[in-house]
């Protein structure tokens, strides 16, 4: 969903109203002053150029003070990025969905939510929430879905914004949710952290089912986390929300700051202290090893909770095929930052580099103790983007030399194919399948985002099957997600033409 800096900062300000203290002594935060200096602007320009990101909007909360700036270009060749630029926020808006649910639960006005976060998804959505595993279907709760502990893998490739040339609408979202019954669980519920966008689409549908309202207006008066301000900032959002709760929202910033932000900074309204505690509460172990100078990550209501130099950091990223967002909040320092930019994944890289400089400056971290996020992201990009070396050996380590010939002619493999858990495969599909022969009837199946060299390249093992007529009856793909480091299950694409 498209999103704006203001709405996220409004949420951050409200979420951070209840003060926390660092766990250990360390460098202390400096006093508030505008960090977005000319010198800092030169630093940002250098990083945007290095990472080939056209433009970015950045906002900083420091106590009661808010600073905003735009850098580079929102649209090439000459439309400047400003604090008012509309950006896609992607998964950075998941926190709005989770905060809406927290508010609805705390209100005690909805009988369907009498069990709070322990309310089962199936009790709300019934026929729309059907899974292969009957126990999971009957026991997965709102909290499980919000904290990515359902056991459901990403399955992003089973989703779509456009079907047969037509933009999807809410009824298509419901249809996609019913498709959950065709998607296998990758793990038992509540055992493994599996990030799943589909579950936030499901939560968005649950909110609208409970309230009978668009989720942006579902939580009541003035809740900044809930998208109301976004609807005011950009009326067209309500008619173009193809992914429900998953994350594509947009809004402007500066005028919203003036009307609402100081109220949220000085008071915790509209959320009670119990809702603030609910939002911050960790619910699932997301990582088991430190990374990027941060301790292990705990996940709650669309927030990663980490420790750095003894300071608690809440953060969440957002990314899609042409945009990236990073949101950070340090409650003990009363400091936060949010950035939106306009490339896939490299936006997140440059935002991390820039925001962590702001954080380190605020906390007074010596240069010798700072993490080199440029280097860290360069290594990450090298591993997951561009041409993949030895994909066949990774997927098929026991392949023979020389490879065995296929039992089918290449011309016999050209056909339309479909699978109930995916969609009919089209020659113009958004994520084209590119098979590469390995040996016999085993293939490497590449899936790439067209026109986007910085987006991760996915590859998975595929096998063509023979029908009773001796022809290729279908292609079986074992779906895997490199970005999520998870197996998503097998799908058989039956030949239909």
C-alpha cells in the first residue's frame, strides 16, 4: 500500500509515548537539534548516488521536535522529492493493521473479539479461512497471524495485483484468501517464524468483517496508526487498496504534522497505555543470532524489537518492486526516523545507511564502534541479486555428467499451465518463469521481476511429468523463497493447452 512519512511518524510518536530505559549503561543520547544539516544533505546525496536511488523523503522525531527533508527526485527527470511526496510504504504499514486490531480489542465493543488476541481467525472469517491442516485452521489466532507464527510460508507468488489485465479489487482479495486451502503449511504453527504477507491480508479482511468498515476507518476517531489520516491525505487510496492489510498505502506529511503530530507527541491519544504496551510486546523469536551489530530480533505486532548498545530499537522495513521504506523508533532516547525511497531493495539499503548514521549520532556512538551498513548491504546484494552462479548445483548436487537428455522435445513443453494454488501461467505474467535444463526432466526454474535488476532472483527445482499419452502433462515446482529462507511446498502446473 502507498504510505506517507507523516502517518508512520504519527504512529511512532504515539507508540513511543510510554518511556523505556536502556538495559545497560552506554553512550547517552545528545540533546535535540536539527540533524538534517547541509553537511548531512551532502552525505545523503553521496549515498543516493552510490546506491543509484533517485530520491528519498526523510523525517526525524527527536523528543517534541520533528524535522523533514526531501532529497533527489521523486520522478525522473526533474520532479523533486519533498516531505509531501506520496510514497508506497509496503510492509512498513503492517503496524497500522496491528495497531487497529489492538485498539478494537481494547475497546471491548466487538463480541467477535471477546477472546482478544486469542480469537481464532476461523471464528471471524469462517469459509474464507480454510487451510489444509484442520488443526491449524481451527486454532490459528489473530496473534499468530500478526506475529508471523502460523507456519504459513510467504507464498508471495500466489498473489497478484492484476489478473488478466484487470486491477484487483477487495472481492479478489477474498478470493485469494480462500486460496489458502491450496497452500501447504511449511511448519507447525507457533514453532517457526515464517514471514507471511498473506496473513496480513487476512487480518485486514478480518478487521473489515468485524467492523463493516474499510480498515482505514475501523479503529475510531483520529487513530494515526489506522490509516484515517491517509484517507484524508489521499482520497484515492480507499478505492485502490489491492492488498488489504499486506502493505501498500500512501499519504503526504507536512500538513498532517501541523494538525495531529504534536497532539500525539504530548499525549498518548488515541491509544491507552494498555494499547501502547500491547503494541510493544514481543510475541515471537524472529532471529536466533546477532546481525548488523544488533542482538537477536523479537517480533510483535508488526515491529521487530532489537537491542543495540543497550538501547531498545523497534523497526520494520517495507519493500516492493519499485519502492522501499525503513522505520525506526528508540523509545528510551525518544528518537525515531522514517524514510521512503523509489527503488526496490537498494532503497532499503541506503535508508539503513542513512538512518543508522542518525541513530549513532544521536546516541553518541564512537566512529570505531559503528557498523558499516554499506558493506553489509553490499554483501547481501551480491548474494541475492543478479545472475545466480551454480543454481543447478545448488538445487541438484547429484546431477550426472554429462547431463541426461529430456524425454520431451522442447517444443512439446510450450503450453499454458495452471495450478489451483497459483494462477494460470501466462506469457505476460508479472513474474515470468524461465526454465533452464539440468538433466533428464529436471530443470532450474527462475522467477524474476521484469525490468528490475536489484530485486532478488528466485530459483527453484522443477520437473516435467509424462501423461498416459506420452506427452508432458505438467510441471511440478518445489517453491522456495530465497528472501525468506524457506520452502513453500510443491505445486503441479497441469497442462491446459
